[in-house]
C-alpha cells in the first residue's frame, strides 16, 4: 500500500473513527458517505463516531500461509470482531495463544505496527486486538 | 426476450501450462468452440472475455481485443468482464443478455486466466485482492483466511466438521478422475486431506483449490437458429445475479452467502423450475467450505445440512444431486476468469450425454454457480437438455 493511501485513513487506523447515521443510528466502520439502510436520505447526515475499541470475537483463524507483508509473524491469528457499537471489524489478535482463543472472547483494540512501505520507507501503524484481561481495564 | 442456446463448447487442458500464454489459451478455447458450433469467424457479432486480473498476473490490460486479434477476428468487438472469481459466469450472463435481447445473434463468450507467470506467493496476493484491500488484507487477511473464518463460523453454528470438509474434496477428486481436462485427474484418500499441512485453520492444503492456467469458450445463438449450425445445442433456461457487501465482516451472515441466494432465486424464477428439479450442479468450490455453503444457499439442502449431506454421499455422482461432476475448482482446476465458462461447458457435456464415466443419468436440468471474492458477487445459470 502506498503512503498517501494509508495516510488518508490515519483517523480510522489510529483512533477508530467511524460514522453514525443520524436517521437510523447505525454505526459504520470504516466511514461511509451513505447509509446502506437509509440510502440517499442519509447523505450529509453521517456523523463522526469514535468506536470504544471494545468487542467480542465472532470468528477466527490461525494463518500459516501468510499475506507476504506479515511473513515474519507467521503463524498469526486473524479474527472478525463484533464491536460494542454493533459493527464488525477484521483484525489480528495479539497477546493470546491460538489454543486459548474462543468465540465470544472479549477483546480491545490496541495500536500496533502493521507494515512498512519499504525497508527504508515509512512504517504503517493501525489496530490489532488483544484480550481484555481485567474487565475494569 | 429470445430463448438462447449454447451451440459450441471448447476448453484447454487446465493446469500449470508453462509453454502457453494467455492469448494462446484464449485462442485455443475459442477456436475449439467455434469449430464445435460450426460457425465461421465472420458470423460472430461480439466476444466477451471473463478475466480476473491479467493486469497484475501478466501486466496486460485490454485483453479481450488482444485475444480477438490473435484469433484472426480483429474486427469483432471484444470486451473484458471482471467480477473477481465470477468473471467467467458474469461474462456468460452478458452474452446471454445480448443474444436474448435481440441485439446480437452469434456471441462467443470466453474466459481465460494465466496465473503461473508470477510466483505462488504473488498469485495468492493477487487472488486476495478481490477482498477489501483497505480493511481486510491490509490487516493481514488472506483469501484463505477469510474462508477459514467462514468455515470456523459454520462449524460453531451448525456443528459442521473437518471430516465433512474432507468428504467434499474426496468426492470432487473422484469425479475429476474421469475428466481428461482436469488439473488433478485422480482420486485421493481422505487421510491425505485430513493430514495435509495447515493453510489457515481449519483449512488445510487440500481444502483449497489450486492456482491454474486455462481457457474456455462457448458459442451462443438464438434458440430459433440452432438448425443453421452443426453444434449439438443445450438451452440456457435462466440467469440470475446476486450481490452483497465487499468485505466479509460487513455481511450479517458469515456462514452463508446472500449473493448466492439472490442469484439462485432469480435464476429459478426466470426458469420456472425449482431447486428440486436440478439433476446436477457445478458450484463454486474454491474451498471445501464454499461447496457446503453453496449447496445450502442454492436450496439443495437446508442451512446447516450441507456437511452431513456430503458425508452421507447425497452429493456424489448419480446420488440425490450430483455436485461438481467435473471435479470442480478443486480438482478440475481454478483458472479464475475461465471458471464460470468451464462450469457451463461441464453442464453442456452432461446435457449432451457426452460425459462418459462421469455421466449423470438422464440429466435434464443443470445449474452453474460462480462466486466473486468472498461472496460480494454471484451468478447462477440454469441449463436444460435440448428438446425439439
């Protein structure tokens, strides 16, 4: 991925900024200009909404044949997370052994390194998810 | 709308074809189909080519005019259709629409993909680019891992097992053993599948279709003109398209494909038949889980019963419904943009009664099902044996 393409999405990748439809209150991440439920009525009515970062594992896998950018992490865990705001996000799970992962497990977004443009290029950061160990965390 | 017939079919061997280029694959398939139909080049009104990613795989865009040119048909309009893994099926639907509407009479629909000019790692990365590049793959998701998460979800929700996934693969390899064009024309034992190296848990190496080179083509004409040509016709009875969100995580249902259900509903409605009438189907088994999800969403089995039905042999050749008699994407091979055409060719071979040892007895209705990405697009065709 090129630098401008990544840079355009820093708000989403660093802070978890999504949108909420003013008409139906549904939350979307990443942001959409148009709510798929309210369609044209929603245009101009999609307001910024920061996600809490908390959610539960909906489904998961351990990747042995990796995306080339993540070769050094192999095997790594991918999951789809159902966020508190009823929106789903794909991300890696960290800080947990694969054998301990289960559906419904509570996780929280955490800022991690995702890759780099080239060995000398800028580093890309973004969200991964880690288990919530203490519920009051 | 006019009724439409397939009057010619042609496909290349599928496999790692080091000595053949994309244009050669397209031409070989196209010429076979034109010869089979008994049409001449100047009669062809239009060429559609299904192709997923020539731009990335061989650094060549604009492939449809290139293939037409080297087939000696440089004055025939040619357009490429892209819809990820459903490119071939979508191209066939375009061909069907242009003949049915009366706009064109003779249309050639081809599909071709050349996947082995880049290394395996690069080819898999390109295949993954049919998922959402900014919100799935950038985080580390691969095409394999997205299907693995579908599989995990299906296992948790419906109790589907890894054993049942393996049964899909064993069946499809067994069917391919009677298909001379298949990339892997041989049966494999279940323990090979079960003990294969892990790709993305729970999917092992044998749960995944290969990356293949191949070309396929069919010739379409209005049903009322079939007597003007030599080709042994089959009828395209109905077509349906379906769609859904691009990213797997945005779909409300992870263990099913809405795009498939919509496409099937429309195709059955257009054909005036139901899933119970279908004798055999070529479904998009790019992974073992994909076939299980497909046979449920196409209405052959209830949701959650796809795994047990496969295990009980109800999808084997000449059982309740024969699924992937060609060997499917897994064993016949996966030249991505050609897949939808390969499926139509298998349907035509079956309906002509030319399938030899893999013939479905008394086959009257066949269905083909082609999926793009992890389910953002799907297209279903229903074909019928020709009757005067």
